[in-house]
């Protein structure tokens, strides 16, 4: 496995987790507000 593809996977994973975090944060703020 090459380093480029490995870092691409990491980038996709980070973006995926970040989007999930934003969704959860929005849901929590909606529930609180």
C-alpha cells in the first residue's frame, strides 16, 4: 500500500467523522434550543 492512498483514506475518514460531529452538534443545539 502506497503512502498517498493511505493518507487519502485518512483524509476521507477525518472528513466523515467531522461531518458526523457537526450533525450531532447541530442536533444537540436544536434539542437544547
